[in-house]
C-alpha cells in the first residue's frame, strides 16, 4: 500500500534515478563492484529495477549479493545509499505485517513508514562502506529492531499511565526517577570509572530499551553469546 511517504520516495526516485549524476554513480559503482558491472545497466534506476524479483533478471540470492556490493561501496557516491533505500522499499512495505500498529506510537500507517524509512536511512549511512554478507536482511532486521524498540517504549509509557491513579498526576515531578532512568544514570557514571562503553551499551539496550540479546546481536553483527558475556561483565562492574 502506498502512503504519502512512499509516494514521495518513488516520485523523487523517478526524478533522480536516470540523471547524469545517477549514470556517473553507476559507472563508479561498476568499476569497484564486478557484480554490478555484470548487470549491464546504464544508471541506478535500471540497477534498482533489475533487483526486483518481478523483473525476472535475478534470483533472491543474486539480488541480495548486489545489495551487499552496493552497501560495501556506498561511500563512493551519495546516490548509492539512496538507491539502496529504493531497492529495499518492498521490504519496508512488508514490515507492518510483523507489528500491531495500535500498540506503537504511530497515528497511522504513513507514520509507521516514515519511522521505518528514517531508520533504514540511518542504518544505511552508518554501515556505508562496510562488508555485510547479508546486507539486505541485516538492514531490514535493524529497522525491525528499532521499530520494536519504539513500540516497547510506547507500551511502557501507556502501562505507566494506565497503572497510575489520577490522583498521582498531582504529585510533584521530584518524586524520583524510574528504575530505567536510575540504571541509565548508573551506567553513565560507571563508564567514567572503568566500564567499557561497549559493555554498557549491551546492558542499556537489553535492560533499559527492552531489546532482546538476539535483536542486539542482529543489529550489531556480533554473536549473542559474546554479547551475553559483555553484559555479565557490565553487571559485575556495576555491583562491584
């Protein structure tokens, strides 16, 4: 289903996907990535079109290999990350099936897509120039993780609101910080006294943001067992 956000992206891509800048970007990308050169396309719009399963040009695995190459060389031109976003729009459109939008902070489907595209852009730019063998899956998994974090935060917010009698609304804000806020503050303090930021980040993600170790592992590209050990180290440092 198209919404204003998706329509804007597609309209924008129609305007920039076949420009001379797009042709030049495809040329530079093909020089660095043989898998792109082998497609014989003239611009990034043709490249993205070739990745669509409906085009019949590539299998799912072959298309994923091209996106891996695009992300690996995304730092050669500003249009390459935009092409990655365009190529993954079908994956973004499938995301609502995994969420109950009523339990999140989204007023409608377009707000959900806007957050999804924003997360996808941030991850693409963050991972630009890196080699991720499963880039397409990693990017969409990272988007799902960020959206679930937003959803969990909204659930906790609503839970605190519904569990509090109306009279509590009149209490001064100085009643104290939540357990999550206290843990976040303790982690911030501990990172200045010997706790590694990476270890604190694992504990913060799982205990404050409510993410599972599996979600964190998928987002960070690190085995869950390794993250579990790092979280234990962080806990031991806090209670020492």
